[in-house]
C-alpha cells in the first residue's frame, strides 16, 4: 500500500522502524518516545534501550523529565540556545524544576 494512505500513527511506527534498523555509534533522539499508543511506546522504549546499550553516545532532546531521568546520566539545560547548566541529570532536572514559578507547577498538576 502506498505510504500516502498510512495513518499518522502508522507513519510514526514506520519511521521509527526504519530509524532503528541500524546500530549507530551516535544516537540522536528527539521526543520520539512520546508518540503512539501505550503498546508502541513500550516497544519503542525497549528498542531505544537496546540501541543505547550499543551506542557510544546518545543525545536526547526532550521536555519529558521522567524519560530524561530514566534514560540519561548527564543533561544540559538550554534556554533559547543558551546553556543554563550542565551536569548529572538529577541535578539539572532539580535546577530546572526549581526555576519554574509555583503557579505554573500548580497549573500543570491540575
């Protein structure tokens, strides 16, 4: 079937399959694990963990702090292209979350 007839979800699955069919030395990841249904997210996360074990370096760009904490050891917090802080992922996440005003955190939790 021509790709133009695929749903958005099927296109994401196809793109992920093609992108992860290699064993890279450097792995660049940009929010790919936040798309698709739960079953796809579980498979994608497992495949990413396999690729991370083989890669020499992984660069992950994300706003998903839980994924960053689970998958990374070091982090860099960028704001409009400027580095704010870098270091152990837990310390960078703590610095980032402490910089967010309380009213924004309360609104996000609601």
